[in-house]
C-alpha cells in the first residue's frame, strides 16, 4: 500500500461512536473506539460486529474518556484486540470508573429487557460487554504525557495536546513515515475541543503545519457569545430561583464526568454567597461519585481546583450510592436539587427521576448539554407532551428548561478560530462529530475564511486514501452499516413510540366506550390490510 488510508467507522454525520482507523501497509491503529448513542438504529451498531478485524488492530490512541469515544474498548478487547491503548494519566483514571459503569448499565438494562422478553416469549439478548470485560480492558492502557512524542508502531509516532474539553482530554498529532520520502504524513485529530471559558480546564492547544485535520463540529452552527464564569453563574441563578418559586424538585440530567463537577462548583458558590437557599444537592450517580474523587486527586491539573475540592466536601452535597438511596429522594417534598446521569436522559438513574417527576407541574427539568437527535433529552426539548420511559407512558407537565453554557464543546466561532490556529493545513479538513446542520454551517464558514483548503464531510464507513496531493475516496472493505441519510435521524423506533402515545391519547380523549372501540377497530382493520398485502406478495 503506497498511501495510508483513513476509515471513518463512527462520528461521521453524527455526534457519537467516535472511531477512526489509520491503515498503512504494515499497521492498523484506531483513534478512539466509542459507543453509539441516540436513535435505536445507531445504538444497534454497538451490538453488531466491528467493521474491521479487532485482532489486526495494533494500537488505539484515545482522545478522552467520554463513553462516545471510549465506550467500545472493552468489546474491542473481548473480540481479540491485545495491543496497547495510549491515553493521558487522567483519562486512564476516568476510564477505570467509566468503563465498568458502562458495563454495569448494560448488564442491568439487558437483565430488565430479558425479563420482559421472557414474559412476552421473545428471545433474550446479551450485553455488549460485561464488567469483567471492562476490567480486562484496563490492563491494556499505557499513560502518555502532553507534548511528548511516543512511538506507536514502527513508522508511526504520536503526540498529545491538551484539548481543554475534559480532565485528561487531548487532540492527537500523528506522523506516518512514507517509504522513500523524507517528509512524513502529518495528521491531527481534534478530539473534542473545549470552549474558551471552560470551567476547570485550561485553554486548548495544538500544532501548526499539518497535512490533514479531522475536526469535530458538534456546535458548528451555534454561538454562545462571550459569557464569563460570573455571567454563567448568574444565568444558572435565574433557573434555580424559578425552581425555588415553583416549590418542587430541580432535576438536572448531567454527564457524570466534568459537567456534574462544574455544576457543583457553581451551585456551591451560589449557596455560599446566599443567593440561593441552603438545600440538599443530591448527586445520584455512583459514577459521578467515583469521578469526583478522581477530580479531587487531579486538582493540581485543574483551574480553580481549590474551589472544586471545597465544593465536593460541603455538607449540603450528598452523594448517593445504593438504589434504595436513589429511590428515597423522590419521597422528599418541596425544593431540592438532583443531578443524575445520563446527560441525554437515555440511561442510568435519571430515567427513574424523570419517570417520577415529569408529570409534576411543580418540577423543573434543566438540560445542561447537547441532546443528540433521537435521545430522550432531545425529545423533551422538542416539546413532547408525553414520552415512554421503560415501557411506560409518562405525561410531560414539568417545566423543561435548557442551559447550554456548561457544554464542553467550542462553539462555531471558537472552532473556526481553533482551526485557523492550526494553519497551514496542506491538504484536507475532514469534519466529523456533528449533525447535518452543524457540519454544513461550519464547512461554509471555513470555506469563506480559508478557501484554499478542500473540506470534506465523510459518511459512515467512508474510506479515503491520503495521497500527496489530497485525499481520494475509495470503496470500503465492508458494506455500509447504515445508509446515508439514516444516520442521526429519528428512526422507526422513535416513530413507533410516538404512534403508541398518539393512539393512547386518541383513545383516552374519546368521550364514551363506543368511540374508543371504533378507533381500536379501525386500527385493527388497517393492520389486517397490511398483513393481507404481505401475504399476497409472498
């Protein structure tokens, strides 16, 4: 193989499942190996075989610990990968709690699903991986320091740069030697780039003069404007005061790692200043509890680490561990605060709190981060009047609010500035880790400012040959797992859930038995017509 190839196995026209493969004539390495989230059709990819042979992967370079970047590493290892996983020390510490937690969630949810499947006479399923798989995977990690070159395999070396997104997060610079050429091919994978005023994190860094840039685009179409820490805290104060006035719980779905710790710092400072009532703040996430302990160990690497340590040890902040402790929270009346994972409301204990509080008029749900298309958080944000949680219909009467100032992602202007700081970029920019609008808007802005560089937006499973004069698309070794246009869009599962809710509403709104029976009979007639047409075709 005369030119290296770049495969896009995830985060292509969507924001999850980050996974990129660099293939040379002598080696294959991955940058990230993340879990797909969002619509069910994408989540099902987690259960399917990898689009490559794990036994032939020589190494993995991990940008950071978030599950959409690291979450399939235990599956990779259990399927035969036995190379090294390179990551910063803080990322390894976070993965040591996040990957077992991910496995526990999968085991628990599969157990619940199998109980229902058995009752309905349906086949049972296996979790994507187990806690034992996660523990085994951790033995493959190797620590790296920022800005130090490391040899990955013969002919490939890498250097990590602080990305300012999360404790331990990195952009990864890679050099690939080419036979007979003095100059190597230089790539930079942005990972997730943090915003300018990120609480707890120092500003992002990176190299200049590269050949190829693979850049995230999560907020490629959004502007947050200049917001200082004090201004963000003032906006949070307004949201909390509205919840206090409603005299009900303030439920905050939050990523357990970093977002939770940032919220705790600001809530602690507001209470300390007397601007909000002294109240219990329940951190209802075993993962957030363990992650907070890791943050406390790494406070020397964190801006305002002293304030974080003080907040984590405040008597009003209660870390819950057991399921019983979690359930007991919803027996409390009046105003209190719950922070629970997951941030997009698709897993974990937050679903329990939503099921118990969405129907309450005095409850407030405060979404504090990006909500992927098809996630429960996005459905709530899009003004759903009812939702299905764990197979049950729940009316939405709580106030649904959004505060997008705690995001770990740079906004559009910050992304453009970050890319500009990497110039000159000699060949191509690939835009990934974004949905359609964000990708296209960022592409337009970059072309407007830097028209000399060709910008590409790959589809899932696209493959490019990295030639001396730019990237050239080539047919992939595997068929597409999802067709273009089906990624990061509402799927049949979302449509079915909405249909079931619409049917329930229509039947419930009928005034008498006759009207309800008529609707049900018409639905059955429609289903019978479909079955008869299918039988005729067969």
